[in-house]
């Protein structure tokens, strides 16, 4: 008799071979693709203000649905409200997915997002814009938790990381989607099109997608969970039974340990050090300026007096390419090396952009011969920051925490990072109006210096290490000693 790695006992070698196969079914790929269509709407929402800023600032009533140009403060507020909503969304909707199920909850929340976008397309008053975009942020913030929860529960250990990266790539796809459509259509049509991927995903989900196996086990539907696992994973019957048993065991452990999660997270030295490191790493995109650049891309290019359509198209395409490239480089170069190179390289475009817009502020005649600089600078910024500062922190988040504290740690980190990103997006146009874009990019340049030192002295290299080895490194008494182990 042979026992495979899943703990299933087989009476012959063929059974062992079949049960040990680590395959990914086409249906699982289909399920993940449909669910991630919601992430396209999320990605479009994060940069919604970029194409809308020029429309809302226009004095042409045919282009501006409000009938008047909005003020700088109104632009800052409407541009940051979706991010503000995403901060509190996970906190408000945390229990929603346990009560109604992952699939059903995601569909309900995204249906409400579609309704909010419909209201937004018909709005002619700034306060309706505030309410609609803030509501969309709340719903998407909560829904994002449900989407990643669903994906983690329908995948296995050997393909969960790949599908997580796959999901992340849909955010820049949504960015590009918004950039293109925002330049081609009116505000009314653009708002409706932002909701289109979510609407399509809802219809397909209702018709074809199954519920999460873990939720089915939570509500004592073990037989149905077994059917879902076999369909999702294409698993042999004995292996499917073992997978369901594993999910059931893990669910019981999580439920039994809920009361002590916070104590375990901050009382355990390795978890505490890991949390502090990841807390800083999640702020690296903030120090690169990428959230503000992507949110106000049209405004930046308009001030530089260059064509916004082709420039934003190039930026969106490059953003997608960089996400895919980073998933390869992170395994070949290592996490820490890629981070250090990314931070160092990011200072170059930030310096270029800061100097260029300073020359504009002082009216230097040489600017007329440097029209290509802002587009090249932004493209270089996307290339250098996205291949490391904006992607590698996600790898550390998945590798640093043990399963018993991971969900709690990620929720807290998401709250902190989203709060700061909201503040950045809110302040960016105000600082631009008060001091100019040169000061904005100069501030991001300065923030890269402590970021580089922190990664160099504190962040450990986790490439090729399992969770036990990582936890052992993190158990050091001082953070600066971790990187030396």
C-alpha cells in the first residue's frame, strides 16, 4: 500500500500517480477569469478620475455633466472618495461573505456597483457624484476581499500563487480600459462602460460558477462541496475527498483560534516583526507616486501639453507588461534585490519629472524642445516602480504570515495602506495647485531614500525559503539584524 502526499492511501501505483497529479483544470481557469472581470471594474474605478478630471473641469456643458467647471478642492474630493470608500468597505462588509456565501455576496455587491455607476452616469450635481463614487468605493473595497477569498478557496497550494498574480494583472487591465474609453466617450457613456465588465461577470457567475467549497463546508454541505471540488480541480474521487477533509480541518482550526488571532499576531515576535516589515513594504507604491500618477495621468499630460490619448494608452499597456515581467524576475533575481534595484531606478524618472516641471514653472525656453520628457519620464516611472516597488510587496504578504494570522494581518495592512493612498490622491491636486508638479515629484523622490535604506537594512530575502525558515529569520530580536541572517 502506498500513501501519497495528500495522505490518501492507494492500493496500486496507478492510483498513486493519479492522485499525486498537480494539474490545473480548464474550468478552474475559466472560473478565475470570470471572477477577475470584477477586478477590471475595480481597476477602472481606481483611475476613474484621470479621464473624468478634464471633463469635469471643462466649461463646455456638452462635455461637463455638471454644467460648470469644478474647483480644485472638489476635484481632490471626488478623486479620493472611491479610495476612502475602499478603506472602510472591508470593515463594514467583513461578515457579509460568511453569512451569504462568497459567490452570492460578490454578485450582490457588484450588482450594487453597477447601479451606482448608472446613477453616476445620470448625475448632474456634484453631491450625487460624491455619494455615488464613495458608495462604489465601499462596495468594491468589500468585494475585493470576497474575490480574493473566493480565489484562495477554489485553488490549491501549487497554483494559488499563480492565480493570485493573475488576479493582480487585471487591475492594470482595468486602468487601460478606463484610459481608452474615457478618452473616446462622454462622461455618461464612460460611467456606464466602467460597470460593463462587472455586469457581464455577474451574468456568467449566476449561470455557471459554483460556490466556494469552504463556505459549503461551513454550512454543512459537505456532499455539495465534494462535487464542487471535483468539478473545479478535475480531481480523482479519493483525492477530492482528501482535499475536502483538509479544508474541513483547516476551517475548524481557524474557528477555534479566532479569539486569539490578534494576540498571536502581535504577541509572537516573528509575526510582529513580519507585520512591521510588511506594513512598510505596502507603503512602497505610496512613496513611488504611482497611485497619484495613475489617478491624474490625464492632468499631468495636459499640463505638459502633450497628447493624452496615446500617452495614457502607452502607460496602461506598459503597466500590464511590467506586472507580467515582475512575476518572472522575482523568482530569478530574488525579492530583496529586485526591490533595491526598483527603488534606485525609480529615483531617476522622479528626478527628471521634478526638474522638467520646475523648468515649466520658471518659464525656461528650453522646455519647448523637451515636449517628449514627461511622457518618457512617466513611462520610465511605470517601468521602474511597477517591476518592484508595486509588485514585490504582494509576494512578501503571501510568504510572511502563517495561515492562522494571515487574514487578520492582511486586513489591517490593507486598511493602513489604503488610508495613506487615499490621503495621497486627495492631496496631490492641492499640492499641484499650490506649489506645482515639480514639488509633488520631488516629494516622492525624497521618500525613496528612507525606503531604500529600510529595505537594505531590514527586509530579509525569502526566495527559496519555506514558511518555517522565514519565521525563524523574523524571530530575531532587532529588525536590522534580520537581513543579515
